[in-house]
């Protein structure tokens, strides 16, 4: 059977099927919100012209396999639409070589139809492509080939190198880049860490006993951080949350995270316990990457080992979370 479009240039979506590599390259769990957003735009187009998609999807004439247009296809399924504008493209070969097929699909997805240059998608696709390349050629993409991928993806070569390394070696820090909490430069600096402090003190201080000994710590952290956050959000008649002129969501999390950091620092210092005196990341006396540094505990911990090695600083890292409509989009 050879598929054809009708007089409007449309095809029945019941004869279509996703490309086997699409879920691997663009997992639905990562792109569901984009598909919903695209569906809203397609609904407007359908109300204007009667056809949901202005740009045609590209399909195999024999199997109905989609070469390009998966997000438009999934949007149509969610809305219950029966037809999409289509063009008949290359015949799908089920015995494809994965790397070659990825390179073929790539040309569709770097033409402005999708935000192919969003960092998470870019690094993910590079990883998939690198694995396919290794499967075919028994080696990974070399630095020159990685740079070529970056150039074709319209991203600075050095910036992309750092993103790839962060994704592989420091996923927590990489996530902060995606959240907008860190710039790539700051993330790279954080990832390097204090090279001379690579040993964890087996007898390091734990803070659970302090919370029991000083109940005021937890009480102060909760009350003070809430108070600080409320004061911040009240600025400019709560313009931060304004539906038209409001701030970017990641900065709301930053306010909450910093409020917690400052409140925690105050709470430990207010105990009067000398060993628990500390400084936040914003303080001059905190010269490390720690959110909250305990200088006196650090002095005890950083004993010399083998004449040169030292322990990690004694510190607390503060994390904050923001609910973002769905569990999959929530950042912690």
C-alpha cells in the first residue's frame, strides 16, 4: 500500500506510527508540556483554516512511519483530530543503522521547527548520538566531532563541552544550570571544588544531636525563613507574583533558598555554642563554596593526613523546592 495525501494535502493519522528512535531521542516524559503548548497553537490554526498544522509532517509512503512531526502527531492524538497536513518523504528502512538514521532525522529537527537548541535536549541527543556512533565505529565521538556537533547546533564549543561534562559527572549541578539557578560558568567552578580536600572525615560532626539539644534552631529556621520570604514577595505590591509583570519562576526558588540559608545561619549562631558558629555563602568569612560553613568545626576537621591531604570543610548545603504544575516539572 502506498500512502497518499488527499486534495487538501492531509493524511488520516490512523495510518501513521512514530519512528522507533523518536522516544529515545525525545522522551515523552521530558516533552509532554511542549506537546500541550504546541496543541494550543495548533487549535488556533485549526479554527482559522480547518487544518491543525500549518507545517506539514513528513511520512514514509509505505509504512506511515513519521520522519518529522512527532509533536504535531501527539498533539493531534490528544485533541482527537483525525487529519494532519503531510508530505510524503523517504521510505522507512526497518533495518536501519542507528547512527545513520539519527543523522537523517537530525536534519529535520535543526531547521527551526522545534527548540532543538534547548540545553537539556541538546546534551541528551548528543549522548544518544555518541552511543550510536560508538556502536557503529567502536569508538566515541572525539573532541573535534563533538565541536562539530556544537557548531551545527548553534552553541559555543567550549560552553557545550562543559555542559556535556557536567551532565555526565555532576548531574546535580547540571540540573541547576537547567533550572537557571547557575550560569554555566558558575556551575563549572562549583564542579571543580576544592581539589585539596577530597577525604571525608569518618568522625565528622553530625547535626542531629544539636537539633535535639537546641530546639530553638528548628523553630527559628521555620519562622525566620517564612518571614524573610514574605517580606521579599511583598516588594512592589507583590510584583514578583504578578501574572503579567512577574518574575521568572526560578528566582522565586532562589529567594526561598537564600532565606533558608540565612535563617539557618542565624539559628545556629543564636545558640551561643562556639563550635556551632557559622557563616553563610554570602558572608566575607565564608571563603568556600558551602551554603553554610562551620569555621570552628572545619578547623578541627581539617587535620593533616599523610603530610598533605585534608578533610572536606564542615558545612551544610541548603536545598529548596518549587512546585511547578506537575510532579515531573517540579524542581528540588
